[in-house]
């Protein structure tokens, strides 16, 4: 079973040593907990796919600590990339750029591009700095399951498969990074922690990708982020089916609490930032208590776009 350590400087140094030695470490970012391996070590990266039961055709994100490390793994000459980095890094924005030969093909699923981001969480940045290597890190969960926003979520799903979990508390953003491809476009590959509206203020209009069957980045498959019980996106007006314990994921308030076995509210004030931060934790609690989840839709503006993307992919799994 993985050792769970509060993310002190000593614990972060221990995690960095493990990464340099080809081991896997789960660590907090501002989005969700990541499952990290040295991005330049093919065998270590292969273990990520094994632990997560993730298909090898689904590329990974490489996490970096500074622009010098960015330039080691990708061609960072696009002026739009520099403008976005100046505005949003460190932060929940991933850029897909031409990769350098240093990056193993297993990281990019054989694609000529690599997804790169600089996380804003102090533990993640210190870990990468101390390890002195770029870190490939998808979410620290079983493939297709709910993303972890607490260390305990990681322990429940993959704690018996990895060496160490750094506990940095709750992830403040709560949904994965926005992914933007700059080689053709710009194209939005996945909505996430940076709203599309903010990106367009920096580089102009962004196209939205349609899935072609081959992922160009993480999070593009039609089903993902799913609880272990079915989820349906529906209004609170929909009566629950008889004979099942039905839970409700409400946006800001509950109209018919007596209808549901358990209720979670994303944001009592109707704040989309708070709703995003609470999304996966609410779904983790619901999946433990009910047979079916009704999820109320939220407004598709700002971070609401990322929330609805996760809910639709969760619904599509069943």
C-alpha cells in the first residue's frame, strides 16, 4: 500500500528521489491529483499506463517547473504560446506543441506533438524542481473513473499500486486543465480550469475540436470521469425511478429533497468556480451511497463548460 505523507519539504524531497529512480508518485496540483513519473523514462511512464489500466493510445501531459524545462520537451517558438504562458502559467492551461526528440513516444502516443503545462500548486512545482526532470502525470485514478481531488480518493483507487501519495489537501480548481492545440488552430481540445473566454481575450477566436477517433490529447475520449454507478443529466423535475436509491447532484439548491436518497450541492451561491472545485468530491460521495445519480445541468459559460463536459462524459459511460 502506498505511503501517504503530508507534503512537507522532506516528503517532497523523498518523492523527487523516487521519481528520479523510476518510481511513481501521486501528488496534488491545483486541478486534480496527478500520477507522476519521470517523462524521460519510458519504463517509468509505461507503469503509469499499467497502474491506471489506461490505453496506450491516450497521450499524457508533461508537467514542467519553468520555461527552460518547457523548451527541453517542445518547440516553444510560437508567439501565441509565449503570450498564453505569460498570462496563465503557472496555472490550469495545457498547450499542445511540436515535441522534441527527448520526449519518448510512449508519452505522446506516437504523436509528433506533446501536451505541456506548468502547474500552479506549490507542492507540484517544488516536486518538479527538486526532481529536476519533467514529470508525465495524468490524473491519479483508474482510467475512466472519477478524478481525485483529495489524497484519500487516490488511495481508494490506486493506493495498492504505487509507492507514495503526497497529501496537499483539497485541489482548489477541482477540474482538469484546459487543453489548447496550437499546431493547427488554435483548437480547444478539452475545456477545463481556464475558461475559453479568457483564452480568447489573449489570442483571439479558438475553434472547438470534434473527436475524430484518435485522441490528440487527454480527455478527448467520448466517455471519462465516471462514477461507479450510472449518471444521468436531468432536471430536478424528473421523478426518480422506483426501486433504486437515487442521488442528486444539484447546482445551487434542491427543490424536492424527499425524492432522493442523498443530495450534494455544488455551490449554494450558484458560483461556477466553487461548483467546479466541488464537482469530483461530490460525485465521490454520491457513488458510495446511491445506485443512480441525477445530475442537474449548470450554465455553460466560464467553468460551467468544463463541468458539463465532465458530466456528459460520465453519462456516456453507461
